[in-house]
């Protein structure tokens, strides 16, 4: 049985501190350019990848942390 992954940070913390914008091409080949919440980003990239990107965004000292994925997505974390 596969173990379920959990978020490293609570969704309350993420929504309070960041605006998340996704642009590029999703898994079905549709173009995406929109603001998403925690649930939307989990549907696009999964919990494990979200934890990696959140760790990177929390350690970033700039106003925006841009993460580009090989699959064609660009995820931007804007500090509030």
C-alpha cells in the first residue's frame, strides 16, 4: 500500500503568505495561465513537488520565486 504524502506547510500558511501563479502547458496539453490555490497546484504538480517548491519559496528572499519545471510549467510564488 502506498503511503500518502502530506504538505510540509499548512494550506492556511501557504494562502496567507503567497499568491501562486501557474503558466505553461498542463498534462492534457491545455495552455494554463492563472492564479491557483493550494488544491489547484496539488492537482497540477502533486504534493511531493509542491513541498520542494515551497521549501525553495520560503528560503527565497526576493518578492517572487519563479520555478520552471521540465514538463513545461512555470510556477511563480509571489510574497504578499
